[in-house]
C-alpha cells in the first residue's frame, strides 16, 4: 500500500491536469482513490507551472489594492525567501509601489533580477492582473500563487487564478 501511495504522489506531481493523470493511471493499470487526487489538484497539489496569474474584475482600479498591497507584497517576499536583510530596502520597494497605486497607476511589482518575480503587466483588454513568474516550471510558483490567492480571499478581494497564460513563453 505504501508503494502505491508513493507512486500515486509521484504521478500527481508529474502530471499537470486530471486527464493526463487518468491516462497515466490507465497505462499502468492502477486503481486508486481518484477523489484524493481531485481534492489536492484544486489546491494546486503537485502542479508545476511557469506562471501563476491573479486576475481581478474589470471594475477594479489600482487604487483599490492600496489597503492590502503592503501585506500582499511582504507575503510574496516571505514565500519566495527574497526578504532583504535590510528592512529599509523592503519598505522602500513597498512604498514606491504604493505611490503608484495611490495615483491609480500600474506598479512595478517585484521585477528584480531574482528567481521569482511578481509582475503587473500592461494588458490590451484593460483590467488589473499580476502574475508570479519563475525561471523554470516548478511547484513553488503554484505554492506562492495559491498563498497569495488565499490572502486575497481572506481580505474579500474578488479575483480568479489562471496558470501559464503568457503567450510569448508558449513557443519555448
């Protein structure tokens, strides 16, 4: 039973969607508890993504993010282990983004030379969104995006989450 559980978890990590997982199960003629996989897939369990997008409703303005942005940004830095040792630098980055948000402008986010970035893109459709981008496809992006999504849910901010929606990365 322990072997099946380990194999099940390995398959769940390797596959990005439920149908792919089912096809692998059928190939190996395994029977297992699919409900377990379904519940963990909704939480981002085992998913590996290059980008995680958080998209807000069209009616939302940048200045609506001002009350929660400091905590959102600091959570992002903690989740990705990118907190600077000097607290003044972290506060300066937050303050620069807050100044843009207060003027209802697109903030920079965290677009430094690092392994994980939080980027507010310019969109043709309008509306506000940001995405978490990593250098490689990993479960860390999923974990960070889900954590930020939970934070937004806790603060009653309406949004939706999508995965790997950057068009210029699809060709690679």
